[in-house]
C-alpha cells in the first residue's frame, strides 16, 4: 500500500536552508520516492498552515521510514529542521 509524507513548514533561515531541496531530492530519487507536489505559497482554506507544503509518495510506510532514517537523509536533515518550523507526517494511502 502506498504511503505519503506530507511536510508543511515555514523557512526561518533561507541561508541555512538553501541547499536542502536539491540534496533532499537526491536522497528521494535514491529511495524510489515520487515528489507529488511542492508549493512554496500554499493557499490556506482552513486553519493556520505554513506556506511551504511538500507531498512525497513511497511504495509503503516501511519504504518511507527507510528513506527518513537513511544515513543519506539524516546527514542533511538539519538543513531543514534547524532552518524551518513546521510539521512532517507519514500517512498510509488507500
């Protein structure tokens, strides 16, 4: 069953965040993920979400966790985590 990672955040330090998108994409390709959507100015319909929204598709929850926990991604996670504020969730598709 497919699984999705949905990230929603605000970049708080553009200089520190700068290399994250390209480096993250390289790790995603290596793990067979599909970038479903990226929007830097998400349109708010309800609530108080952050402006950056990213949706990633993986073959399974296990595959998504393997990417997230991989040494390649863990080596760059600080570029996002230390330079943004928001959420990242893992959900099952159907």
